[in-house]
C-alpha cells in the first residue's frame, strides 16, 4: 500500500504537472490595489535562497506582491483570508508574510523589513511595524512553510487597505447638445473626467456593444447607424486601474445614404441603366434624359457626357452623390507629333484632356526608362514636348500609359512616335 501511494503521487506530478504562479519571482509580482482583492496560491511556487529574503524562515514556495504608497504614506493592512491548505501531512500547514522595502528591486542585499514576519495557518492580517514612506514601492513576500517533506500548498485571498494607500476612483460624464441625428452627422460629445491624473483609456459602448476604444475622451457620432444608448467606461491608472461608467445618452438616428453607382460609358445613341442605391427616397437631376427621376435605377439616354446627381431624402435627412455617364470617345490620343520648333504639333496633344483634371500620363522609351510623367494634362505647359531632363529625345517610338482616373475603362496604353 505504501509503495502504491508513492507511485500515484509521482505519476501525478510527472504527467499532470503543477505550473508555477506568475508571481513566483520578485521581478513579476502581482500588484495590490485598494478594493481589488486577489486570489493567490503557493502551489507550484519555488524558493530561491539567493533572490528571496530570509528574514522569515528559509524561503520556500515563495510568491511576491507589490504596492505603492500615496503622497502621505503611513500604515497598511494586508489581509490574508479564506486560507485553504493541501491537507497531506507531508505538506506544511502555514504560510508566512512580510513587508519589505527594496533598496534595489530583486536585490535581497538591499531589502529592509518594514513589518514582522507573520506565520499562520488561519486568516490573519499583516501590518507595518514602522510608518511607510510616501510615494514608495514595497514588496510583500509570502512563503508556503515547509512541512515534513513539502512546502505548504495554500490557496488564499489577499487584499490591502490603510492610510498609506488610496483607491483613486475617477468620475466621468458625457453630454450632447443634439441627440436627434441623421446617419453620418458629427455631433460633439462633451466628456468631463475628474480624479484621474494617471493614464486613462476610454471605451465607448453603443447598445452595450463596444464600438470604440480611445486614449482620449473624443467620440465620433458619424459611426452611429441606428437608435440607441451611448455610454462611456473610463479606465484610469497605469498600475492600479479604477473604473467609472457614465450614464447613457439616447440618440435617435435616422438612417440615410446615397450611392449613385459607378461611372458609365456608352456610345452616342445608346442607353444605360444607372446603378443607384440608398436609404430613403431618391430624386435624380437632371431628369430630362432619364426614364424616371424617382427610382434608384432609371434608364439614362444622354446625348453627351452628363453628370447625374442622386439626392436621397429620409424625413429631414438628405444625402447626395453623383455619377458620370460618358458619351462617345473619352479622349483622342494622337500617335505622333513633331517637336521641331516650327510651332506645328510641337507638343503631344491629348484631345479632351481638360475634362479629366486628375489624369496621369507616363511615357517610357524602348528600354523601359520613364522619360515623362505628370498629373493633369489640361494646359499646354503640361503637354510633353519630346524632351527628357531638358534634352531633346531622338526620333523613335515611345510607349504611354494614360489614366483618366475614372475607373478601368479610363486607362489607355499605346505608342507615340517622335518625328521630325
């Protein structure tokens, strides 16, 4: 029976394993904050005779906590409650705790005790033995005491209070002048925050769904698409984080949108169906070349290139978009010009280029080297004169890419010849 019991215990440790607590090392302590109790355990913790302070009995199953005093300093009470030990008689049945002032973090040669070492197997309170300095960081070292062969495995709750530590609860409020919006409206939200001088983050919720996390109290209402309640949760503090939640603001949001669809290209005499869409009632203009001005997808029959405007109305909300219907040849790109300074065809002309102020023109020589590029080709000072870096290029064939910036149908590639 004895051998069987040892074998079971060994198998559990080997195959199941016990992970170390994250605060097993003084370099990764858990932070103690007022009104924020923590759950702790010595199960799986290790002892380090070099890094752990030995004012208490020899360090065994050591875990670490840290706290920082306020601007006044004074006294603290660290409460250990709900202690629950592994009942195996080979394991220790007590834990010990001590408050330490570290001259240098994790350098045990600089540690100064600031409380007695308290050992107990039941709930207890650890207090400082001398007044704690203001604005100073202290450690709390906790050990699972050694039993006949194993350190105490103890689960517990730990909390801190006292005049030397504060709970800095922020207060926040939000307000808006106008809560009746059209979708896309930018309504300023006034955010007022008090008692938060530390780092803060702002989580905005709409209808209890997180929609934005910001580092400042600025919120944009243009992302709201339906009626709902807006509230702010502020998280204040970089070490001890305290939270406040504002009252909600109800917004009445009228959905509104307008999309006139992509530009269209037709030959003279052809018709095309516009691909409008939106939220609300549509109205197109000009209407004289449309089969209907009050549907989203009318048929258009313009005699020349026309820009149609789609206005969508929903209650008091209005949204407008536009679409171009290009009729006939978009531009005329000539295949040759003669820059011989006779004032006739001295520059490469693209007819109708003035209609496309954002058009891009790029020209390459036979080797693929770029010899000309420009954005906008509507005036003579933009037109290519057959030079590269101020020098005349030889008679040859060159290759162009002309992009009218109106979609795929507005991209042209071809050859242009310099002749003299």
